[in-house]
C-alpha cells in the first residue's frame, strides 16, 4: 500500500472517529428547546409520549386568576395544559368551593408545549399533570410578587411522616374526594402520611382512595393526573394501580426506612439533564416547530369555563372521555424514582 493511501485511510478513520459520538453532543438538550417556548403549538390538542417523556400541542393556559383560583409562581410560565386538564381544574375549583374549599392555589402544570423542564418535575411533560396546593386560597388576590414568595404549608408534623392534625381539615379531604370523583382523573399523588390519614379517617364511600397514591414529596401540594385524552393515539397510558383502597402493606412500606434511604452507588444524572430530542416521540419536533397562537390571551381559559377563542375552533374535547374500565393507575417500574429523601416528581 502506498503511503498516500495510508494517509487517506488514516484521515478517513479520524473523520469517522470524530463524527461518531458527535451528533449527540451537537444535539441540544430537549429541556432547553421546550423551556424556551413562551406559547403553545397552535394546532389541535394532541399528546405524544408519556408523563415523564413527551410533549403536547394545542395547549391552553389557565388564567392567573379565576373566581375560585389563583395561579402561583407565574414567572415559571407553567400554567399550560391539555384543554381537558385545564377545564377540569376550572371545574374542580368551582365544585370544591361548593364543598367548602375556598379556592385552588394552582401550582405547576406544564410548559406551553410540554417536554422536559429546566428545573423541578420529571413528569408534567404532556399537559395532563397539575399541582394543587394544600394551602387554601386566601380571600385577597395576591400580587405577582406574593405569588412568587408565599410558601405552601406542609401538612406534616415537623420531621415526621405523619399529618399534623392542627393543619389537616375535613375540607382537605373534601377537595381530594371531589378531584378523585372525576372519571378523567386517574391518579392523585400525595405524601404517604396524607394517604395514611385518609385511610384512617375517611368514612362512607371509600373506593376513591384507590386513585390517591402515596409518593415522595407532595406534603405541600397534591398532584392531579388525568388519563390520555381522546384524540391522542400517541399518548402512552399508565398502568392501573392494584385494585383496592391501597391502605394495606403497600402503604406500610412507606413507613419503613427503605423508601427514605439515599440511593446506593454514584448519583445518576437526572433524565432532563441528558434527554435529547431523539429520546422523545418523533412528533415532538413538529410540536416544537409549529406556529404559535397570536397571543397568550387567545389561548387562556378564564373564569367562564368556556374554551378560549382559538381553542374553540379546534375539535371539541369530549367530556368524560376516559373509559372507567381503563383506569391506568399504578406506577410503571421505570417511573419509580431511585429511592432518595425527596426526588422531584
Ligand atoms: Zn406534580
């Protein structure tokens, strides 16, 4: 072989070695792309992927203020969800008020087009998750600054896994019962101590306890999760929880040391810190590339509960679209975080 051939071969090998492993490096992180979007994809509502790995289009925002709610941490721009979720929150705020809950303090839903977040939650990626504070809404309207600053109150006794009875009220039970009553709601995540409180104290009809699942965190807020909406074949459902109220040995496990031990071995990077577009459903690139609506106001649900102007022109979202038989409640194994004191959810 002549020298020039060897040089060319070497150059080809070098080029191959350089290109190999480079696409991943060049490909931006999905959280940076989705985190930069200020408005949703102005297309019919559709969900792609799973709660912890996906995106959605046709999202709408819940207004910062409604008759029975105030949205918190407005700077995060996470008031976005699938229209079915946003309408459900409006309904819950109204019906819970009839039950004696003064109003909802609404925490994070999703980013405008979903996807992994720059900080916080591992789920909340497909517009079907919402955090609602356990702190009842105050009578006064909070300023934007107060909504950044005010802290939620833990329902637990200090340094304890158990509910503080000075904070827990029958109204807390009522708002959870109301939320669980909706067929669209598949799971409500709460701290194990709160689940135990419900197991110990709920009287009468108790089948709704099946939807209330113990999880890390969630002593300051509960996490509402609805099932895959109609019209979203790309949405991956979650498997149902085991039958029953969940007040059994599976709950007792949470009161052992095991769930609270630090994870063994070296810390693994968080999924959002390594997730690239190639890990998400292919449709998520189209969701990123889709045009925005003309303004936030045109896609914001206000107190009337009516769909905002642009969303009203999209195919209607059928009410109660989830078949109760298909409740998909139990955590999928890959969803379970590595045990650590308080992982993001
Ligand atoms: Zn949450």
